[in-house]
C-alpha cells in the first residue's frame, strides 16, 4: 500500500480518517497546517497528499502550488468548498481529484486507490511512445514534449492525454474517458473530463481557444487529431 500525508487543521477528522486508512494498509502522516505539511512533505516523501484548503499559516492553494513546483506526486483536495470556481481552481493548480465534505471514508479510500493506480500504471502490451505532429509522449517515463519543450502534467492529465492519443482520430465519449482514466467508481462524473480537457489545452495548445490537438465533437465527445 501507499504512504499518505494528510494535511488538514481538523484534528478529529485526521485522527479518524488516519485510523481508517491505516486499517486499509496505508502508512499515514499528519500535519495540521500548510507550513508543517510542506515540512513533512520534504521529510516523509509520501506517495500521495490529501490536502485541505482552509488552514492556518499556509492555505491549501499555496501548499499545492509549492508542491507542484517540485513534484508531480498525486494530490487530492479534501474541502468543504464546493463551488465550481473552487473546483476549477484546484484542478488548475494541479490537483488530481477534488473531494468535498461531507464525504464517506470508503468513498475517499476508493478515490485514493484510483488516483494511485493512475499515477503508477503502465501497460506493457500497448504502445509506449506516441507522437503526433509536434507532440510527443513517452509512456514509460511519463514525459511529454511539444516541439522539443518538456511540458509538466499531473498524473491524471497525463493519463487523459494518453487515452486520447492512443485513439487518435476517433471520437471518444466522456463516459468512456471517465471509465478509462478515473475508473468505474467515477461513473457519471463526466464534469471531470471537461475540466481536465480545459487544463490540458492550457498546457499543450499554442492557442487554447483554437485547439490544434484536442477537439470537441459537440454532443459526442473529444477527438485527438493534429
């Protein structure tokens, strides 16, 4: 199982959630503010961070920005802030998932396992090097280049890009992408696809308003085609 770092100022929640996840086989570290969370991030080197937004000393947005300056390690936001603007902001900063309070421990555990699976999964029986136009992807090393410039993607962004590139020229429905990238437990949450396509375009496209790579087929889904 994985080493998880919980960063949340709710001490009762972190104690209960930490015990639950420990019984699932994970190793748990806990911090109760963003500054301490970053210190433990450096010293513990966890496999994933579960991060609250509203905290003293350094909030979750600032903490996530600092983590993303150094690492593409998976991060799940865990917060009561459920406005669309907050969710989009979390994804724009590089969050891999966004879980709103109240939530069930079993639901969060399933999402943790799904995100860890996306971050670590490779498929030896599929093409490991993808290239279309000026965009190049090495699946084994999880690196992406556009015109020889390396582009940093989160694990979920990378998985979504690979799913589209492996079916270049085809129209892929949001439901298919949710199943392949996020897993069956996310069925129905097709809003994730729209948000992540938007962020991928921001990172990959020379002009995100006039996409070169990822195209909308209104009412059907998305098509990767140069």
